[in-house]
C-alpha cells in the first residue's frame, strides 16, 4: 500500500469522527450555541489529530549529520533496525517510528537491503522505503587482488553475501564452464572498477553482473587487438597479470608486454620471475634462487613454455590495455635496474642481458639481500 493510501485512511477516519459528533448533537435538539460549541470542540479534536498525525507521519524524526545508511540482512530483526536508527541515523523519537511501523505490519515483513536515512526525514518516508524495499545502491570496488580468497573477502566486506558463498561458485568447475571459463581462469572474468550494485545482491547475481561487465569491456575493438597479438581475451588477462607483477611502473607495461609476446612468438619460455613466486606461493621473494626455478608447477615458466594456466592476479584495466597496445620492439630480455627504482633494463641479446643481470646481482650482494 502507498503512502497516499494510508494518509487517506487517516484523514477519512478523522472526518468520520467529526460527522458523527455533529449528527449526535443535532439528534439531541441542542441549542444553536451548544451546537456551535460542539462544532468548535470537534474542530479542536480534528486539529489536534492533524497535529498528532503530522508528528507521527511527516515531522523530521531522523537528523544524522549527513545521509546515513542502515543495513538489514537475514539475521536483522526489528529491534536491531531500531538500534541502528537510534545509534547511526540520529533518531529523535524511536517510539513514534515503532508505533507507526507496528500499525502498518512492517516488523513481520522486513526486507533485506541498504537503506538511506536523509537528514530531516520523517517516519513515513523512511518506512515507505523500507516496506517497498527501495534501497540505496552501494559502490563496490576491488583491485590489487591475487587470489580467489582475497576477492571473496574483499567483496564480502562490501556486500551482504558471505565469502564462502562466492568461493563455492568460483570453485565449481561446471559453473565456471557455464560462464566460459575454467576454475584456473575464472578470475579473468572480474574487471577491476567501481560498480553500483544493491547491497543485498546474491553472489550468483553479482557474478552475472560481472559477466555483463566483462562482455561490455571486451568490445569489438579490444577483441580485434587481442587477435592481432595472437591472444584470446583470457590469455591477454593472464599475460597482463604477469606484466603487472613484473613491473610497478605503468609506462613499462607495453614494453614488458611486447617482450613477452616476442618470446611467445619465438617459442622461447617466458622465464618470468613472478610466475616462479606464484608457483612457490611466496610473492615476497626478493631473490629467485636455482632451487625456486626447479619447482614443478605449470605456473613455473622456467620449466614450462607458454603462458601459465591462469592469472597471477586480477589485472587492472591499464594492465590489460598495456598488453593490447604492446610496444613493437626487438627485446627478449629484461632485468631489474640495480638502482632499485623499480624500472628495468631491456636487451635484445643474451650477452647484454647477462651484463645487466651481473650488475643487479652485485647490488643484491652489496645490500645483503638473500
């Protein structure tokens, strides 16, 4: 039922009371003065009821400093909601809200969601939003994610569903296949950005939303660039994840991407240190040793040629576009600069690369980095 309906009901009942009083006075054949006093009394009652109705329905009852939000999940009861309104939404008279909510039957028909409470809001406006499930969308952001567990935890902190709900989906091979991915590549579905969604959306609906965003991102232009590079969209994401782990300097993305594409086309193993760190399970490694290079994992690109079976992280849009717009050059080797600036020295020959690597190892030794 709408707000207009309930207001009409309240007004009609007040008019009915007034009419009954007037009729009773006439029945008793009272004097004109008595009738007049009766009418005035009825008007006073009507006015008092109007004032009372205004304070119950329309008068500002919520005065947060700025728009506040209350959250209702499946475990939230009416008392819990009232506590939020009192503690976070600056509610002046919670008993009035309780009374109106009870009359409309709201406590037994609560809807999950994230609801806005604006400064100066009255009981009826808020209750109408709550009863209709008229939520305020929330902005969801995720970036710098390496593992499924990190993604699930990040999203669970921003939305109503729990991380296990999302992990179950991402760990279901049949479900991943239905979206066009494998359990190893499913993270490439997620394009880091800021999205507006309803807080109480389920994990399944959120993943479907991400699939729509993925399809919109991989438009005809980007797909054409991927094809020209000899890669599928998923392979672009895998390579971008390696590039971003390899360098923290965005302007190096196209150069590093071009180097790895050169190696892929030449059939040379990528020999990317970040893939070894991923295989070992330790991204904090500052020095790759021979024992690390021997780890038997499909992610170890020193042992296995081609791209690894999945991404090392969820690459950013800038990283993806860095691969799609890779630099055309003749580099096949790269080594971190010995000044530890985060930049790299690029070379076309193994001899030049060995010289760069020697300088870097000397600096590692000088600094005592093992």
